[in-house]
């Protein structure tokens, strides 16, 4: 009987397109623009499904196999659907700290941005090297700290995360050679009224059991499709 239950569980997991175990990465995000505010960004990946939680009532869902994503607001009971083919700006916003592609899938930056500066720092107990995006793009500069030690599992997880936003194999190959999730990302964006600083620090990354309910739209959610080539907005 136990063997039958295990088999049924495996088949259910396969039907939802993810394995029994996935991973979860949690970033502490501090936004400084005059005043400052903090929040946690929790990324959970299980096979072809991903959820990025920004607060108790705001999160993003991604279905890599179907090429769909949803921006969900449970407070207003609304969800906006984005397609990979029609809403590239929505997906590319997640690539801007690592390199960027145009709508045809061609790299605008010829390689991943991580250019070592020679500086080193310990972030959350992990020895890291500093790297920067050369120059300035779209009024922003980005600095990242990547772990000195290469962990194959962390490399694979980071590549899997990035594959939700692009199908460019050259880009993903370069990402696959990075040393996993950045331990810290600091972006400075120049606006008319000053500079906004976005600082992300990786608090933890761990293996988690997969739960199909976590990647499903809540019942009764009003869903509408985003207009083609809609304006990419990371915030709600």
C-alpha cells in the first residue's frame, strides 16, 4: 500500500511539471529613495513552476513550460497574465542586472556582466568577490558579490532560476558558469528627483518539498491579460 501511495504522489508531481523537491532562496531587499523600506523576496522553484513572493498579498507565478506568468494581488483579488512571446519587457526586467536581450533574443550585452574588480568581502558569512556592470545602462549601475567557492548545486539552481526569463542558450551558458546566486546585489538608478538604491542580500537558500497549491492561482481570482509589450513594472 505504501509503495502505491508513493507512486501516486510521484505521478501527481509529474503532472504539475515539477519534482517532489525544489529550492527556495530568500533575499532581504532594502529600497532607499529619500526614505527607506525593507521587504523580503522569497523565490521558490519546483521544476517548471516558480513563485516569487514579495509580501503576504503580492506575488508572481511563472509556468516555464507554458510560457506564462501572473502578477497576483490577493488584496484586490486580481491577477495580470503575461505571455513569454507577447510580454518580453516583463520577463527581461529580471535580466537587467545580468545582461539584457532584445525582443529577437539577441544579447545586447555580449557577456554576463560580472567583471571582477579585485575587491573581496564576506557577505552573510560567505567569502565573495565583487563584480560590476561595466559602464551605465538605462541610468543604472549594478554591483554584485558572488561566492568565491563554486558549488555545483548552487550553479544549477541559479541557471534554473534564470531560465524562466529567457531561452537564449548563450546567455544561460554564461549564467551557468557564474558561482550561483549573488550574495548581494546593489543597484543605483538615477531619476529626475535623485538616486534610488536597491540593495538585495541573500539570507538563505535551501531545499524545500514541492506543493502544487503554492503555484496555483487562488480561487475566485479575477484574471486579465496584459497588453502586448506592456510596460515592465517590478513593483505593484
